[in-house]
């Protein structure tokens, strides 16, 4: 579990020292830094996959990651403290708009300096942190498109492989599949079941289909409301059999009915017994479901 995060020089975050618990719900005013905290963990996820430079390029280059750009901030540094060890790094910008590691280290029973001047992380033991956002439910959203049926090892961060993942769960973890289904029916009583099958015109593909109670007519994902589709993604994420060590979710309440938010809060409580949760929200309804010790209030000072 991630117990403490120290971060300096990242986007709008000049300096941050954040203690973390098994469940953390983050609130704060617009512009306080909640989204940038999530952005850091997306960068950390890219580092874990050795795709830091690709991630930086896709997000606009190094200046968009440094506090007020490289003229103000020469080094982006962080240290992440886990149960028994610490991982840290310093990143410096280069003239060709990349980051290099000025320092990278692991600190546990045996401290280890991983060196400098490399462009991708040299450790393969970074914590399993995964950032999820299910905001895009437009007609062209990936979750509504045809998916590779074998893309089912883990649920992707935008649920773009939701149909393939549920198809696998139904076969390999039917108890978890049934719990997901019954939870969805709590929020959407009309929902019958998923209609999971290889796509008729291409058996290597699958799309998200479903039926209403009392009917065998298959609907597609476009026929679901935005809120229902987002809740399906959240229920699948939080009730799956194998969880990442740390899950981060950005504004999960988007488009949800107050009752759905209440059910979601229950899912968070259950999931936090199996993994660490860090949730960013603007919802007072969601906030009311938890105790004060669960809440982290984010604010910008001295700016």
C-alpha cells in the first residue's frame, strides 16, 4: 500500500507531502490540484510500463509537466513510500523536450541507487497503481466500439475492453460476474443481463450488448444512458476478482443518480478491504457517505 507521497515541481503542485490510508476521498475547489494529482499517477503508470517519453510527448512535452515550466522548475522530483520500501526519482528536462533521470533509487532493507542519465525507469518492481476514468460515453467512446475478444487480462483505464473482460469473467469467475450483474440491477432494475458473444461477422471481436428483463432482444451500448454505462464500468472495476494494489478514480459520480452514488459508496467500502482506493470527487452526496477521517481536503496556498 502507498502510505505517503512527496511530490515537487509537478504541474500546479509546487510541493506536496501527502499521507495516505487504505481509503482516501479527495475534495477541493476547482484548480486546487486534484486533477493534477491524478495526472501524476498517470505519469507514474507510464513509468511503470517504460513509456514515460511517449506519455510526455502525447501530453504536450516537458514544460506542461513542470511547475510554471522549465524556467521556473529545473527538477521534477518525487518519493513514494510503501509498506516496507520507498521509490524515488528526480527528472530533468532536456533540450529535445524529454525527461532524463537525474536520480532514481529504491530504499528498503537494502538501498539501491539505480543511476542517472537514462530516459526510462530501470526498475521493474514499481507498485501496481492504476488510474481509471469512465467519463467518455459519447457515441464514439472506445467502450462502445468493437473490441478484440482476447483483450481481457485486465480492465483498461477507460473500460475500452469492457465487453471482452466481462466475457472472460462470465466463463472463469461466474460468481463475481453474478455479483456484478446483481449490483447493476440495483441501480438499473430494467437491466436483464449482458449478451456476450463473439461478433457474428468477426469471431475475434466482441461488442457490449445487453438485454432487458423479460426480453431476449439484444441492445447495444449506445442504448444505455451515460450514467448507467458509467456505473456498469465502476461496478465491474470494483467487484472484479483480482484488484490492482492501488486504484485511483477521478470523479466517479459523473452522471449518476443519488441512489446510484449511495450504492457506489458501498462498493468503495467493500473494495477498500481488498485494495487501496484514492478517489477524487466534487459530489457532496458521495462525501456524505463517509467519515471525516476518510477525506483529504486539497487547497492551494502561497500562490
